[in-house]
């Protein structure tokens, strides 16, 4: 899923997963819990990913409002000289009462995930979200962003620069699927490493719709 920073003048959407967090190395389910912060390695990962964008025309940075994403986004803001717009719709999937539990203790019956696939998009832990819930929430952000860019840029004009979205592994997966027309019940759930960068070209000209 990872993409290098390409030499292209076409406006693109860049999806970035946050750097390594303290709960990542502890093997704990994070979800909406905001106790985790970036490790020293995570801060380096964020800085290295951000350094790739020093010469790209980026117009805006959006990020999940959770600490680990905000810390990652700050590295991009420092390189690009842009503010970070926080949006709660970019949060990781809520795991409800299971947040803080060891990943290895959480089974597929509540996650709906197994063997790199979404096997039940509507499975959810108590007080948490399903994959479909996450997909719908992130897609709403994406639609609003796309509509705003379309209004300002004019479809296909190629003006205004790229947009960066700093979020979480689950959010990156569902946004990538949505923008490629893959519905929640047909998604794969491949690994997304910390500080992975995914490029979605021609974002402002895409009109996904109908995949929720």
C-alpha cells in the first residue's frame, strides 16, 4: 500500500499513518484512546516522512484529533509551514471496552477481521465501531473534502496543490478502499506500517459515492 513521493504536478491526496506509538510497541489496542504518544522512533519516522514533502505544492494538512496523529502531523506542518486542521472523523476505529487490551486477546468475532480480510463489516465490540461504521465516517470526511476542493479548484484544473491527511491504520485502509470504489464488505485488511504514505492521484476529480 505504501507509495513513494512521486514527481507529479497533478493534485493528489496523501494518506499518512502516524508514527510508532507507545501502545504500538506494547501491543495494545488503541482505537479512540488518547493516552498513547509517539516513541522516539515514531518521531523520527514522522520527520523522515515529512522531509519527502519539502518540495511538493501542498495546500492543506488535515489530521485526526488524537495525539499520535497530531504529533505526526506536526512534523509535516514544520516542513510545509502550514497549519493542521483537526477532524475527529479521521480517528481510528473505536474498539469500545477493548481499548487498552492486548491485540492478541481480541478475536475476529468482535473485529470482523481475519486473514487479511474483512469477514464481517458489521461486527463490533461493545461500545465500539464496526468496520462499516469507520468506513462511513471516513467517507463522509472524504466527500466533504472532495466537494470543497471541487468548488474552489474547478474540476480538472490541476490548481491549488495536494492535500495531506494524517490518520491511523484503519482510517488509511478505509479511505484507500473508498477512493478506489471498494465497499466495506469487499475490503482487504492488509498491514499498514507506521508512517506509511499512500498517494491517491487526481483526488479532486474523483466522485466515488455510492460505496457505503
